[in-house]
């Protein structure tokens, strides 16, 4: 099989050993054999994790979070064509229902998921999925659907990328510095600081973001064209078109950091908002940020009590139906540096070519992701 270079890959991206091996195996023609042998041994449920799909990736001119750019339109189309050709795409609740009924999952069962609810999911990704006749599951943060405002972590990155000030000071993160002149340097600083930010408690995170925005004269008070959530009308159109709409909380807050009342408000409030808008309450949930400090047994218990049937983390891996952790489902992150070759290998043999997750606590406050991996791949998105 030929693997066209359809993805826009970051100019400064240096492929790691795993990526080079994946690309080599894909080009060798061995992947179908490896996948077939693995399928005889285990029939995993694979879940791909996307955030944003845009017409064209221009990470060096993008003043929101470039780590959330999963693919450009051409690359996403090629990826979905590959998935349709080699796998059986399902909605997440559909996969759970089959297991509940005592049925085996179909060969190559795979769920395509999106987190957050950016409007490019509707404008760019949905038309491609509809054209190919493929289902997907979209996890949305309902408070942002209501307000239309940019997501707060995105705004933190945006302020650091575009602030018209010479220096910043964030005592909670132990940081004070002159802002770099170039955008790429500012983006690197933003990724370091956002990793530190997520180690703070929920209230402190919001306070840091709001104060930095005020100090830089960039309050988060109006919609932004490059960071716009979907609307309820768009979600109704997608739902009518066969897409599954799941919960990503109300305010995209790290659920494990909330008290019991706040946790219930996030989990139940998002479920009910989706039910009011679509006529069907959310039955599946993806935990915002999704690393090991973003969800715990208390979050799982609250999700079960609210009637959800499955919960997705952002820890990397596939899921064995014989030992399925329904509320700790692992996913395979797709990023702008994920070539079609790498995605093909990652989906075929996840334990060889998937990203290695790490617990954010291990490097909390350092701003460092897993060696050679972006924060998203490290399970902290």
C-alpha cells in the first residue's frame, strides 16, 4: 500500500524511533500480516482520539494551542479512508451495547472520537465522515457550546502567544520572564506553563488564566474565530447524521480536582444539557484533560450513578474486551505529527507503535511531557 504525504507535519518535528519504525514497517507491506496475526490472538477495541481538524495546518502562524491540531482536511480524509478500508467503525455506546448483549465485537472494532467540541469538527471533519458513511463520537463541553467563548486552556496559550506586553509573572507557577519575540518560542513557553498550570487545583487554574488575561489586556469576553465551539444547531445536525454526542463536562474542568457538588454539576449538567438539545442524554463521557490526575474512582462512581455506560481517559493504549475497564478506556492520540504511515501502524499493533503514557504527577511543575512526546501524547490533554 502507498502512503501519500497528505499530513502537514510540524517543521521542527524530528520523528522518534517508534515513528521511524512504524513508517518503515508500513512501507514494507508487513502491516496487514502483523494485524491479522494479532487479531487472531486478541480482538481489541481501538479508540482514536482527535481534537481539531482544520483545512490547512499553519502551526507557526496559529495563536491558539497548536498541540490540539490533530490533522488537516486532506490528512484526515486519508486516515478515515484507511480506517474504513481496514476496520469496523462504531459509535462508543454501540460497542458497549454489543458487549452488554453478550455479542463479540466485530473484527477490527474501532471508534473515532473527538474531544472538546471545536466548530471545525462540524465544518471540516463531519462532512468527510458523512461522505464516507462513517460514525464517530464527539465529546463536547456544554458550557462552551452555550457561551461560544474560547476554551480557557486555549485562551491561556493564546494570551502567551499574542500578548502585547514585554514580560509576565505567574507566581503560582514559579514563573517570571520576558516574553520571547518569536511565536514559536512563545508556543514552547506556553506548552511548558500549561503543563504546570494543570498541576494546580481547579480554582487556582481559573484564577491564573483570568489574571494573566487581564494583566495582558486580553480578557476572555468574546468569541474568537480560530477557537470557536460548535453550536447546538450544528450538534443537532451531526446527531441527525448518525454521529454520537457525548459529555466532556460543562466547563472542561479536571473532574478529580472538584468537590462532590461541583463534580455532580459537571457530569449531570452536561448529560442533561445534551438531552435537552438533542432529545437523547449523553451516555458516554470523556474526562477533560484525561491524565491520571484528571479522573479517579470518585469520578467513575459519579459517572456510573449518572447513567453513563463508558468513560474515556487520555491514556494511550487499546482495550481488551475480555478485561474491559469501561470507565478507564484508553485511546490512541492522533496529532499533527501523526503521518498516515504511523497511524496505520499504531492502529494495527498499538502495543508496538502507540504512544507511551505517563502520569502527569511524575513531572508536575516541570512542564515536561514524556520523553520525545508532546503533552497530548503523554496523556495530559
